[in-house]
């Protein structure tokens, strides 16, 4: 099988032959997974249904893909020998901007990972690799109503002073975010960024300029979408500037 880049790859330290053996022993009915389009557990690749959403899958021998961001990943990625690649099925390929479909994909990664001894999860739109234990916990919290698990699916570039720039967010909502925070330290700025990413990933792209309330009474976040560039600029303002902006 040729190397391929999927949206999500469940990374295993087992050989592809061993991964296939584990795959074929999984009780897919118990997990709420059914096979589609003539696929079956004996197939190395095919189509499946989970939570009413169709996905394609492929088991493959491969090293760990090159990741830009490593999130709570204690696994030695040099040990990775194989992966289960997961993509949205053709019928729902445009559903990447529908939160319920993305959530189903994340949950599918969790249930398969738990049953296959997966070490880490790679999310290609943002080139993020997460340790499986952190991935599973973040997805579980999201399904219980917590914020969108931004660290699993979005990369954050802080190389420019006082600016946080996302990568991979556009896959979820057709917009990347640039957040300017000259008055805030990075750890405080990330509280705003995570909130904005949650809004974008779960409610869709901003279609007009907005002034959003900050975390404190004298703070405002000014949001300015630039549709032709597929991005949205957000700027933190405080004090007199925030009061003037709100008036």
C-alpha cells in the first residue's frame, strides 16, 4: 500500500501484521461501528459507519508522520511501525465544518485507540501529534460538554511577538485566527485564543466584525474577519480603548 496522508492517524508501535490481528479481534458491534460498501473487519481498508457518520479507514505500515506540535506525548515516536488512517467518507467530506461530524471523528479515534493499544494520534491539518491518554481524556471531556479540544486539532504559532497564530483551524471552519495581545502575557492570551477557537470550531466562521466581551469588565476583543484571505484577526483591548470600543 502506498503512503497516504489522512486527516487522522492512530499510531501504533506494533507491526502492521499485529495491528491487523488486533483489528480483526475488535468487537465492532459493541463499539457501535458497522462496516459499509462491502467492507468487513478482514479488510485492510474500507468504509465504516460510526454515530451515523461514514468514514474511510486504512491500516498501513508507516513511521510516525512529521509533526510540528507535540501535545502531552510521552510515546517514543521512533517506535511507531503502523497506523490506522481515518478520513471522512466521500458523502460527508464537506462535513468537516459541521461540529457533530468532527466530534464523531474524534470519538471514533478514541474508541478505536482504546481497543488497539494506540500510542499517539496524529491530526494532519495542524500537524499535531497527541499522546493517546491525553487525547482520550480531552475527547471524553468534550463529549461531556467541555470546550472544544483545541490542542488536539489546532496548532498555535507564537513566534511573532504579541501574536498567536493558528494553523489547522481553517480545516474546521474555513478561517485561521490571528490574535494580537500586546497587553497580555502568552499564558493569559491563550485563555482568549482557546475561547475564540471553541467558538469558531463549534459555531462556524465569523462573517462580520464583532466586539466580544473580555474576561474582565474593562476588556474587549475586537474581531475582524477577512473572508478573501480565509482568516480572522482578533485584538485584545483594555482600559479606555475598550470603553470607547464598547460605546
